[in-house]
C-alpha cells in the first residue's frame, strides 16, 4: 500500500514548512499601508438635534 510509505509525504511536508517559514513572513512583514492613519482631534463633533414629527 503506497499510502503508508511516509518518505515522499514527509519530504513534501518538511519542504512546504520550510517555504512557509522562510519565504512568506518577510513578504508579509514588508507590507506597507497606502496612507498612515491620522490622530483624531479631542473635540467632539457638533451635532444638531433631530426634531421628530410625532402626530
């Protein structure tokens, strides 16, 4: 039964984890956002009350 032979699957498993741990993290960590977030002002925005028209 070839499914029980661990030799090729173990090599695929180790090689895939090698790729995941060495190549992908620098690519993800090098990501930059297009715009830096700005700090909000401490003042609360002025809102107008809404007059409900109740019959």
